């Protein structure tokens, strides 16, 4: 088994709370002495960066861990600080939610699409949709991902944001910020391309393709390398897959304005599953 060094401590440092915190979350680790120092190491490379950041927050006093294996903000009586502390652990997910809210606001305040057309998958003019290949020739590569931020209505952005907050934070902690950003870029691009290929010359958008990518990643990742962060209840995953099938049946279209980007959902699900199959190393389930 390969061990990745996360941090070194002085020989007198009391690591009881740290190891208890990691054990409570089923994070495989070991502490050993080397060259007069205590060394904390993990066997899952995905956890090295998040744990290092966590320990830095503890060292700077931004978080406090107790011997009871709990992590709390410095001011445990301040509920707003608790929310802020949670947001600090998943800044990429927070940014995605904020950009989604801004995309929903832009769509609502721009009925003529004067600004929306700059972040839609296909550019538009007064006569309709323009060639996507022309946009690529002009260097507008951001169009692969920016439709993910477009949302059509309050419920649309709320639904997606709640899933990004719940599932996205899990993966951000598991992968680390940089890898999570790469995951978003890849899965958003795949889901948007899938929707474009299925129904070109339509205005589509939303983070739901990425949400289904989170679902796909979690399902495959937990099968390959079971982990507390990917231990999402089967009822939740089942509901999301049921919703996917229901949307594909066309029933939901009768109750909402516009249509559902089913190709984006399926594309995202497959992209997330493929990402996990390629990047997650199969490990033992013994902790």
C-alpha cells in the first residue's frame, strides 16, 4: 500500500483529536515517527490536499477539532459563522451556485437576449441561431461550459443549486479544488455538447447536466472505492434516476414552460461515471 505524506508534526504534538476526526469519517491514515517528527499519511491521493487544507485551517484557528472527533467553527454559538465555515470548505461549489443565480437573473432581465447570447451554447441574432462552428473559429470556447450557468426560473436554479450544495461539496472535498474544477469543465462540456447534438438551434441551459455527472461519479466511485463522502443514500440516487427517466418520458414537459434538456442529463450522467472509472483507483473496503 502506498502512503502519501500529508503533514509532519513535532514529536510532542498531541494528534489524538486529529486521528479521531479522520477515523470518524472513515479516512484511512497512519501516524508514524520519522527523523524525530510525527508524520501523518493517507493511502488515498484524493484526500491528501483536502486534509492538508483542513489541518492548515485548524493551525490558523479557523476551525477547532475536539477530542470528541467533531469539527466546529471557532465561534460555535454563531450560526452565520457556521454557514461561512461550511462555505469556506467548498469555495468552488459556492462559486458555481453564485454564477448559476447570476445566470438566472440575467435570463430574467434580458428578454431580448442581448447579453444571454454571449453565454449561450450558440450565438444568436435577430434572425435566429448562428453557426456554432463560427463561434469556435472566433475563439469563443467558453460556450462549452457557460450554458451551465443559464437558468430559466427560480425553481430551476434552486433545484440545481441544492444538489450542487449537497453533492458538489462532497466531491470538492474528496477531489480537491483543482480536480473538482476540471471535473466541472469536463462534465459541463460533455452535457452541453450532448444537448446541442440532440437539439441544435435551441436555447438551453442549467447545471442539471453537471448534477447528473455528480450522481454518475458517486455511483461508480463508491463501487470502486467506498468512502463516507460518496456514501449517498440509495433512496436519493434512486430518486434522481427515477426523475431522469420521468423527464425522458415527456411527462414533465406538460407541467413546465419549455422542455427538459434530457440529452444534457444523460450526457452528464455518463460523463461523471466515466470520469470516476478513469480517475478512481479501486481500493479495499477495509478501514
